[in-house]
């Protein structure tokens, strides 16, 4: 059961996701740059992770992200259709 997300957690995640998507869509409609939006999202995400994780786990995660971003054989971030 530890590996499963509880129903309340799923509801919270779905609510946050919908709110976030709506805000991003509105920013795009308002003419903001997709790259600026993505940059702010990335910085905010990293900040949330850094403040919520212990230093060792955060550094491991960042190392993994960096390695995957520079791995030419990685499928992460590639459009596969």
C-alpha cells in the first residue's frame, strides 16, 4: 500500500494539475512566451524540490536530470510520434 497513491492524494494531484494547466493556457493566450513560461516552471520546480528534499537526494536527482539531458540515446524529452 505504501507504493500506491491514496485517493485523496490523487484528487489533490488532479486538482493542482488542472489549475496549473489552466494558468499556463491563460498565459499563452495572453501572449507570454512558451519558453519564458517553461523557464519559470523549471526554476519553481527545482526550488520546491530543493526545499522539500534532503540535500543528498536532491543532488542525486539533479545529477540524473543533467545526465539525461546530455544523453543522446535517452528518450526523455523526445517526441516519439
